[in-house]
């Protein structure tokens, strides 16, 4: 909890970088809403002691810096809406962020592997994951295969939204970056 401010700043840094790389920097309101949502998710983790939302945080101990996050919690309203409620009882893996300086080093893969093990240990049998970011979708397709839901042009011309659903017992540890 003492790192809350740093984690919130981390969210801002990664989300601003993501929006810039996706060519969406002008969507200031959307960016602020996403930052606000992530802050709310973090508060939910703290308030419920990890019961309603559960975060894992990656730290660079040498530089005493937050470099990655991942969380799980109830499937989002967006997922529920886009799947006609099919996944409303599922947990969603989200807030998979890696600091721009540390991207491409396997930190996101490590966080995903640890989260899958966490879900298995908690006897959570399935999860979903969604993405509207083109660059992230490439990574998720490589790691999870083709999405179960492809919402063509959901965010505008050429900007699809993708949703994956997976069973934790079907997941093996992912070793590739």
C-alpha cells in the first residue's frame, strides 16, 4: 500500500506511452478514464485484501521502481456486453503493463505465468482477457492464439477489439517473450 502513489504514476506512464504508440494521444478523456479505472482496480485490491481484485507488481529492486503489473478480477462491463454475458462469471486478467524502458525483456510473460499459477492455486478454472490495442493484440495472439471474439472496427475503422477465453488447466507455462 505504501507504493500506491508510485503504482498510480506507473499506470499514467504506461497508458500515455501506449496511447502514443497506438496513435491515440489526442484521446485525452479516454486516456484519463483508463488511468482512473486502473486506480480504482488497485483500490479494490487493497480494500478487499486481494479477494475482489488481485494485483501482482514487478519491481526493479536495483532502481527501486515499479516495472510491471498484472491483475485479475471480475470480467469487465465491456467483456460482458460484447459477449452477451457469456463470460460474466469468469475472471478477467487485465492491467498487464510493463514500463516502456523494460518492454521486450520477458517481464510481461513472467507476470502472465505467475498469474496463471496463481489462478490454478486458487482453483480458478477459466479466465478471459481482452485488448483493443493493436500492438498488444499481436502479443496476445502469439501467446494465446486467435481470439474467441473479434469485434471488427469496434473502436473505428481498422481498430478491432479482441477477447480471449482460456481454461487455466489448458495453459502451460509460456517461455517465449
